[in-house]
């Protein structure tokens, strides 16, 4: 299969959990023999990346919104599958292949606990984009039951994998 993965965050530049997980997922697809292309603000991924990179420009301000807007401009017609970790909400109405969205957390849940009005507003906005992503994706997966509580249209929970070479009892 020809798979498009979408992640705003990727190692080594960002060690945000969802980006690390998406990097691992893309590499797992690659190890299974699939051709994988990662759409990200970065021009290159980690040295161990088993995928090609497509840099999606984001500029200096409103980076996540610009990432989503510029993702909409991408041609996904050559792919059999899109697997997104975030910012796929503006793909609503765009012709695309089968689309999986993995929710690694909930911005609405973060909005309940974050300090500062500006941060809370940002998390609420991003939480709304997560709900729109539910309308975009053909399949919605949460990595925990706690995340699923805040993503009303997702029914499936598949926990993140653990690299046993790094983490052991």
C-alpha cells in the first residue's frame, strides 16, 4: 500500500508524544513493506525514518492552522490510505483515500486544566478542530478510554505500543 501519514510534530526536532508515536507507526508501516510518506512541517525526519518526507509550510504565526490549511492543498490521490495524528480537519470535503485519525489525547480535556485564558481559548479551539476531524476521518481511534471520553464520535480504543528495546520491566 501507499500510505500518507500526517503529523505536525516529529522527532528529533520535537519529542511530543503524538509525534513520537506517529514516527513509530510510519516506521512500522515501512517495515511491513508499505511505501510511506510523512507530511509534516519538517523537511527531514529522524535518521531512522523509513519514510519519505513532504514538507508542509507553516510560517511563524498560527502554525497549526497554517499546517492544516496547507495540508488541504496537498494531492493525496496517489495514496491508498491517510493516517493522521492531528490537523486533518480542513480535509473535510476534499477527495481523499480511506482516512484513519488517531487521537493521542484531547485538547478539550487539556482546556479544563490549563492555566491562562489565552491557553484555554487555544485548547478549546483545537478541541473543536478535533471534533471536525471526526467528521473527516473514516475511522477514529483513541489511544485510551480517557481520551475517548472527550472525543464523542470515536468508539475504538487501541493503546499505543511500547518499544520493549527502550522500556522494560
